[in-house]
C-alpha cells in the first residue's frame, strides 16, 4: 500500500512472499511430508506476532485505494469481486499450464517419489525451490489483493488459522488434481458462508470433513471421479456395452507384442529376432565404464558392504547375485549415489563420481531401477515416460508457465511410441497405482529406455512377475541391449534368467565378493553353493525353467498384464 500504486503493490506482495518462501524452504529441503507441513505452519504461527505487525508499523493501517491503470477505481464490493475473480482465474490458468507441462510432471514426481525422481535425472532440491518460489508468489499476490479489500490492516487480518485452513481445504479437496482445492474451498468455506447451518449443521460439516480426510485419501476430487466412473459403467451396462473394452485401444485390448514405433532406433519386424544369450566376442579389451574400488558402508554396527571392488566394461551384462542381506542393494545404492560410502571410490566414464548425487550420475547416463518399481503413483503411464524424456527434451520453466503446447505434443508422441513399443497401449492413461507389479515393471523399463542411458543398474527386474514373463523379459533385455548399445549390471534371484543373459556373474555374501567369473564357473563354485543355494547346486534348476531366456514372439508375447504373479 505504501507504493501508492495498486498494481505495483500486488506485484511486490507476490515477489516478497516468493522470496520469503525460498528462504523458508532452504532449511526445509532435507525434510518431507508431514514434517515439512509442520515447519511451514510453525512459521505461519510466528508471522503475525513478530513480522506482520512490525512491517505494518502499527494497527488500523490504511491499505490504500485500489485503482487500476486508466483511473479505474475498485471502490465497490462488486467491482473488487470481479477483480479478485480475474486474479483467481489467472492463477488457475498458470497452475493448469504448469500441471500439463514438463515442470509440472517434475513437481509431481518429486512429491510422489523423490528418490525415483532423482534417478530420472531430476534435481530435486532445485525443483523444490522453484516450487516454493512459484507457490509463494501466487500466495503473496492473493494476500496483497486480500489486504486491499479491507478498510484497514492489522496483524489480526492474517491469523495463523488461515494457513491451517488452506492446508485443510487442499487435503479435503484433493492434492492430485487442479479441481481438488476448488472443491475443498466450496466445502470448507462456501457451504458455511452461503448456507445458514447453525451449530448442528456446522458440526455435521466438520464431521464430514474428518471422514473425508480419514477415509478418502484422494479427497473430494477422487471421490467425485469414482462416482463418475461408476455411473458411466452403470449406464454402459444398461445399454449392454462393456465399458472397459469400449475405452481400451481396440488393437491392444488384450496383451500383445509391442510394436516398433520409432524409425531407426526401434525398427524391428513383427516377429522380433534376438539371441537368447550374449555370446559376443571377448570384451576384455573394451573400456571400463563403471568401476568401484574398496567400497565400505556400515549402518550402525552392521557392515553392509566390506571392501567391494568391481569393474563393468562397455557392452557387458553382469549379474550380481547373493542371498538376502549379502549387500547387493546397498552396493547399488553406492553405485547410484543414493548412499555415500564410508570409504572407497566410484568411477564412471573415466570420471570419479563418488561425491556426486544420483541425479548428477543419471545425467551422465548411469541410470538405476528399484526393487518395488513404485514409480510415481499419481501419474499415468504416458506421463511417466514423458517425465523420463525430460533428460533429452527438457522443458524450460518459462515455457511451462506460458502453456505452449508444441514441445509437449512432440514429447507425448514420442512417449506414446515407447508405450506402444513395450505393449502398454491399453494402460497408457492409467495411473501407476492402478497397475500390477509386473505392469509397473514394464512401464519402468519403458521409462529407462526413454532416459537413453549408457549404463543400467537393474534391481531385481523379475521380482513379482510370473515365470513365463521372466523368460520373456530376459529376451527383451538382450534385445534392448543390442539395439541401444547398453551395458547392464543386474541384481537378480531368478537364477536361470540371470545365468542365461549374463556375460559374467559376481556373487556376494556378508557384504563382500566371494566369487566372480562366467556363469558356469560361478555356478560350480562351492562357496556360492553354500552361501546362496544352501550347498545344493541342483537347486538352481526349477521345474519348467530353461537355462536360456526366450525372447518374446508373436505366439508368446511379452505381456504387460502380469497379474498372474
């Protein structure tokens, strides 16, 4: 208000709030979820007493007359309402543009699964700061507009309860979709304001809000979506229409072999060919892509990794096996940068990367998968692949704000090609949380291909999927390796599959390497048999399992529908 310029004061409000949000966000970068909410709400509690009153210089401060350029005075309640509504619509438009952009997908990825986002090359800390800045700016504009709507200003105009109400409205409405906060506002503020409820009515409203928070995790938006889908299914059934079949891709309504959609890189015949075992020429003289030297890592008194050294050369497929607790996943955490080693060194592409985080290593081409294949629960299959494409087709923040759709359309087309290639057409618009474990694994594989890696760290890719799909997956990995020039390091408990596709095997037990060599050599080693197979080498043979992986064919496709596991 002291600027004497109404539009400028609105802009200043946004800038100041954005800066404060960044300053507050910096120390909060290391915390997530509920603790982050508690931290920001704690700041809101001290704001009225220590900052707002001093900034205003007293109580009953005149906020200034709201006058727009052209000497348009907003001195009536109706005129100011239309101005506030216009600001709200602009904020919703910006939020919509962000939500549909690459930056929006990155924000959602960091919210849903920060570790997986970092494995997808996302700089999580920088993204959080940008998110704080944008959210703070929008909130500051709203606060400045609210202040000018009052006849006088004091600290009581901005109570801490208002910040709590905002969180409640967002949670009740639903965080995952743009319409969620709007529904939350209508329920929490709109109904009590427009409908005379009385004491019992207000109590019932609060009880309803509590029920939504406890039993509808997705908020009102998710509830409305479920009701809508049920009504559509009932109407479809009334007319004798199979809703699920009608809205699936007619060419891919049942599991089929993925098509080759990208010229050159993925051009293959309808009946793909491929070797079932990498019997490539000796790679003894190929350059070393990834190496570890004397890595040690302890968690409290548990020595998870003890002096492990390894090398993986360009074009190799190396299997990493061992019993549960052998230190395999911890080794992946060290190689991927998710955990800092107590001592030792990791090098990739002739560069020491020991001090680099997972996002920096991923940008160099060192990409890892995760055991649970959780990905990003609130994103669709197509959105996950589009997120992975950000590594090679990054979206700028300003383009995201503008809503320019040209680059997004090209990215979506590329993502759909990869989805089709992996045989996931019928799932492309389904959220990750709706998929079976096996389907999520195939989706994760599509994302890994989209990242265009040099080196893949695959953590138990066969976990949770059926035997027939495991055999097909081995063939697919060989096929992708040949076409993309990948180097693979794979943790796997499925012995026939890992022995069938690996050039070398590294066996671990009790945090250190006990054997390394060809699959046949490792299988015959008594230490491996004792540590991993309970002393019985024949245990590797499973009923119906083959020693060599069979690539997917038109008769036996790699199906993304892996619910049989």
